[in-house]
C-alpha cells in the first residue's frame, strides 16, 4: 500500500519540474519553493464544560510580491504544517494565474469543527485572530474561509480584528464574510460556478456538446454543490453522482443516479458539512455505493472537489477510458505520478489553481467592494468572475497549445512568470 502523500512535497515537485523546464534561476527557485514566513501558535479555548483545550494553529505566507498574502483558514482534524505550506504555495500560483494583485497564504487549525458547539467555534475563531493579529491585515495578509470554516466564522474573525486594532471597522481585513456583514453577493457560489466556467471553455476547446456531457463529482461541500448546480442548470449537462463523508459511519459514500441527480433536492438533505442523509436519498431512488465509486464512472468529466492526493498512482488506473476532462475543484487532488498517466492518456486536466480560483477572485472583489463601501449586484459579481476566469483559461490554453505542453505545466509557467516579474520589479532579485 502506498504511503500517505505529503502535500508540500508534492507542491514542491510540481514547481521543481516546471522551474527546470523554463530554466528558472536556481537561486530564485530556492526562494519560491519555500514559504517567506511561517507561524505556529497555541490557541487556548474555554470549552462549554468549563475546561480549557489547547488547539494548534498555523498561518503560512508563501509569497507576497504581487500584493498582500491571501488564503483561507481550514479547520480540519488532519491539518499539518506541511498541508498548510502546500496550500499557501498553490495560493501564490492561483492569484497569479488569475492575475489579481495578491500573493499566497493559508491558515489552519487541527480540529474537526463539527465536534465544537457554536460558542466553542466562536471562541476558537477569535482566539486564532488574537494569536496572529500582528501578522495579518488588509495590506498584509487577508484570511478567508476554507474547509471546515464558514462565513459566520469570518464575521467573528473580522469583528475580533476590529476590536484588537482600535475598533475601526475594517471589513477588508477578512473576506468570505456573510452578506450584510461586509460580504459579497456571489461569494458562496464563486468557487463551484468558477469550476464550471472553465469546464465550459474546455468543452468548447474539445468540441464536446455541454448538453450531452456527463460528470461524476467527488465531494458535496460548497464547491461540489455549486459546481453540480451550474453544470446541470447553466450548461445543461448531467451529473451522475456525488460523494460525501458520513461522520456517523466514519466512511465515505457515492450517491448515484445515472439519469442525473437532482442537485437542489440533494442540497435539501445535506447538512452544513456536506453530509447527505443517505436514508432519504435511498427513499428518493438514489443508489448508495462505495466512496470511491465516483472515480470509476463512465462519464465525460471527473470533478474531484474534496482533499489532496485523491487521484494517485494506485487510483488513476480506475478512471474510465471515456473520461475526457479532469477539472480539479479541490486543491492538489492529483499526484505527479497520476499526472504522468493522465498526460499519456490525453486527458485534458484543468489544474487546481486555475479551476478553483473562483473563490479567491470573488474574495478579491469583496475586498474591493469593502474599500469602496459600494457593493455590486450578484449578476455583476458573477459576470466579472466569468470574464476573469475565461481570460485566465485562455492564457493557459494558449501556452499549452503553442508550446505543446501539459496544461498544468502551462499554468505554472504563466503563474511563475508573473510572480518572478513582480519580484524583479520590486528589486527582490
């Protein structure tokens, strides 16, 4: 059995391969393959039963040459320093490929937020800000939600930031906040809809009719839900299945309907953590299969939207020959070993830091609206997002086709080039 994948080593391997391909100066490469700053800290939290529990938090700032560092905060039981390092590094490339004036960062706490009460979550969120207050801010490093965190949690964090900085209302210090509390319309849908905007462009490139296209999706959290919704309602395609983690059974399941799932119905029987009520799904005629069944479906697209390294040397061989597109809704779902197989098979991969960039783009839009104190309509936000992602996709595609490169390599070349240019303009190199 393969050893667990180290996400940061995987991120470095991806970077190293492209750095060699473009003959990047080794000294510059050494600067970019490691984070600029790293913070690890204790967060003591008074629990509801009166006891104290100490959680460990991380904040990694990979590179801020292009602007303030930017990235989410994950509350996940298996969070580690290396996971956060990898995600921060990918955020640098994500903001660069999307061409927004931000750098890359990520934060995390090793905790399953579903195990906490509402009051415990609030204390943990405020405690996180207490510990990192000197190192974040709207012109330094701007946190946002991620796995296990919510808009409400961002609202608490923004409020705590304001309290600790003299009481001045500074909504752009944190993004992903609730609408009505400094948040942006369209932020909730942004990542999932963004996945489908670039999928649409890939379908055009490959000459596939979206109305005839079928997809299998891993996960049913925020990204997967809105990707499924947009794929079915905006493109007219069919989603054959989604998967989810069942906390009660401590295993994952695939929920399947080969004639196409009813996304709004599944959303109606899904909890805040993306877990589907399988009894209700069965009653509605859905088939409950093994958690990895999504990977073996005879569909046109696979959309992994869960965690890292899901498609690896052991699992890539299970992918159906029918699959034409792999759209990475998750961060780092495909290992370098699996990339080699996909490259050989000619699968069109939409790399993670392009495919799921919708969230950070609308987080940037949120900060812009906060600073203007003027807010756009949902349609305006999503139209701007569509334009941004379409431009980014075409930029990557142009390099891939023009140079005969794998799409992940093309995306890295575009992103690394922009970061290195900014470092040169600032006199860092």
